[in-house]
C-alpha cells in the first residue's frame, strides 16, 4: 500500500477524533480498521457515551470489525488510530492479531491533555504485592478444573 493510502486512512481516524470532540460525545480519539484496501470498521471513543471505560476507539473499532468479518482473528488487517494505543488497547490489538498499527499522536501528547497511562506501565513493572490495586489469588484449586477441561476438550478453538 502506498503511503498516500495510509495517510488517507489516518486522516479518517483523525476526523473521527475531531468530530467526537465537536459533538461533545467523547474523547479525542478515532480509529479505522482496513483489510485489503477496504475500510472494514471505524469508530471514535465511546467511553462517556456508553458509560464504559473499555470503549476506547481502538476497542470499539475492533469489536465492529470482528462483527463485520464474522471472526475474532483480524490477521491481514491494519489499524489506524489517532493516538498511540494505551496498554489496554495495545493488548486488544495483539489479541486480535492485527498486522500493523499506524498512529498519530503519541502517548506523551495524550498525557499533556490529561490522558496519562504512565502509571499503568509503572504498575506492570511492580511485583503484584507492591501494586496499588490489591490482587489476591483465591480458590485456585477450584478454578483449575476449568483449565484442565479446556486443555483436553476436543471442541476447543485455539485463539
């Protein structure tokens, strides 16, 4: 794909981010997923609109693309996002197996306007017992049988 094509799709993501702010419905983030030169899905941030802290533009567009393509595997797809993905979105992009990320603003740019994910990166580097969010393992012996069932299931789908 030529750079001008990439720029076209990035401009779509940027337009979504601006439109979202102008409409007063959410944060300044937009994302577009493309496969084989065709736009599969597009979305802006929907956190406030849907009262859902996971409804970032990248998560929303991944959900739409998966519905459109009828799959949870977005191999062969490219995501264009108006801002460098946060840790949650980056994880979702990896889980979706998207081939490439193109992004506009950086996480530093986002931090400058109040969207700072640095604390999450810091927390991930700390041992569990030193994190701000209390994490307590509970009933592992009761939880393990589901994993054993999955491991031996003939109907499981690897993803």
